[in-house]
């Protein structure tokens, strides 16, 4: 069974998080979706990096981490897929991963 973590600045005031989880469940229905938090201050990459760096090591090998912050930054937004210590990270190319992984 796959494990997917979500970390975002979406908050809990609207349907954005439910929509995100619904879409994930359509594509990976047997996965466990875990919330790290959705209360990161808007666009606060440093806070998100701290939270991701503090938590990812506690999840099983093969976990996919989706930090959903500042995804549409820049004129040509792009995603990074990174394998690190038997974990996978898919996020915007916004500087979060080097901060979170201290690398």
C-alpha cells in the first residue's frame, strides 16, 4: 500500500484540500493519504521546508511526499521529482527541497 503525504498552505477554510484528496484517490485509490499540515503561512517556503524536513524520515520507505506550495511560481512553473533516502518528493522548483533535505 502506497503512502502519500500532503503539506500545503491551503488552509482548511474551503474545498481545496478535499478536491486535492479526491483527485489523488481517483488515481491511487489504495493509497494512504496523510496530512502533515495545511496551515503553513501562505508562500512561506522556509516554514514548509522545516516541517517537511522534520517529518519525512518518520514515514515508510517509498512514501511520496507532495509539498503543495507556490506551485505556479515564475513564468514557466516546473515540478521536481526527487528520490532521497528511499523517499520520493514531488514539488515545485521553488527552493523548498534543498532547504528541507539540507542538501
